[in-house]
């Protein structure tokens, strides 16, 4: 719990001290680049102070231009590992409640993060539509197609909305396999353990040959690509592919 407290205290001070001036700078310059990278570097720094080491593989597989990064999701620890490993600015989905936090919520909106209310289907569809608009205007996006964290570290079923996004936006999908994060911070636990997380980028999957009605096939292809890069103890159990 000491590591968790250190992370929480650091991030609170970091946000309070740097958040307001960075938001003001973003509003004046109409560019969120500085705010985004200062936020990412701070998050990466404190997680590494807390003992998380990150190994990155396959950067050569990331194509030039806008793309959709699709990653497995096992822990709250995999977000800083994955975001810190991707060498470009991203937009991501976030729980709607996070956007109600002072300073943080405004920063997220300026950075083109998209709030999601999973309990409201119409709002969720509107969030996907907004994400597609952001992608079409040049923002790469990170998604977790499982929709929630895996309880045991194994790759779970994929939901199909992310692949509709990619098809509608016409951008390639980069499969991202993240392993070891579930040992750093278990689901429904606030305890942070030291250890290594590996982030591995697989070859991109082009979407131009897929239509909306073929989204299941696209989702299966990406699911298989991520599964192939995971260690045996995180590969999916047979039959857990799509939902």
C-alpha cells in the first residue's frame, strides 16, 4: 500500500501544480501536445519509481500515420506501460466519472479523450461516433476491445465496437500484447507490486478489405494476433474469442 500511496500523492501534487498552467497554455495555443506529454512522462516516472519496469518490443511494426492501437487489458498498471510505450500522442476512452474531476476532466477533454457511460447505450454510441471523428481528424486511438480488465490475466472475448470504429475511420489496427501487468496490480486491488511489464507491438492489420458486416472477422484476426504474442499463461482459453 506504500507504493500506492506514493503514486496517489505524487499524481495529486503533479496535477495541482502543473495542471492549471498547462491547461491555460493549451487554451492559448490550441495545442494539447505539451500537456499530453507532460502528463504521460509524469505517469511513467512515478510508476517506475514504484518499481514497474517496462520492456518494449516491436516498435518497428507501428506504421506511419494515424492508427488504432488495440490492446489486451489485465490491470490498471497496463495503461501507463502501453501509453508510455507508444511513441505518439493518443486519444483514449475513459470512464465518464473521471471527466467530472476538477482539472483532470478539462485536461482530458482538451486532449481529445472520450468519456464513456457504459450504462447508457445511446451515450456509448455517441462516444464511439466522437472517437471516429477524432481519428478522421488525425488522432491515433488506444482501445481495449475486451471492454474490461481480465480477472486472471488471460485474453478475454472481444467486443466489436472498436473494429467498427477502425472500419469507419479507415485506419490500420496495431495489435498490442501486454503481459505481466496483472502481477503488478491485480484487478480490484490497490496494492502495487514491483515487477516487469512487456509491451509488444504486432504487425498492423489493414482494414480496407473489411466492411461493417465483416467486423467479426476483423475482430477475430486482431484477437488471434494479440493471442499469438502472449505467454502461455495469458493466452485465451479455447472458445473465448468474440462476444
